[in-house]
């Protein structure tokens, strides 16, 4: 069976209303036996708050438990700001565009 890479393109705001959906979708995809790597493309994110960071951390924990890779691709400036403010930028594998 070939490895499967899934890419999520996140657009708009990642906040109290949308972060739970991102977290659930990421964790659900990681539960698929075929998925070996989840790429979360964040280039289209206009705003992210601490709940968005918590969602990414939740996905990261699920990836670690499942022994699968998580990559944050092309984080926008608002995403970098939240990662830096939380001191968690080094917790993720980040890939530029």
C-alpha cells in the first residue's frame, strides 16, 4: 500500500468557532490507516487565536500518538504571530510555500 499524504487548505479565520472543526478534521484524517502524513496549508489564514493554536497542538498530539507526520505549510503572518506568542513554533515541522 502506498503512503498517503493528505493536505488541508485552511482559509479565513481560525478561532473559537472554527478551531474545533479543524481539530476534528485533522484527527479524523490521521485515524485513516492509509494516511501517513498530514499537511495543513495555512497560507490563507487571515486570523488565528489561541484556540487555533490549541487545535494544531491537538492534531500534533494525535499525529505523534499515531506515529504519523504533521507539517504546517506556508503559515501566514497571523499564524506565525500566534506560534511565536505561544512559544510553540519549534513544536511543529514548518514548510515554506
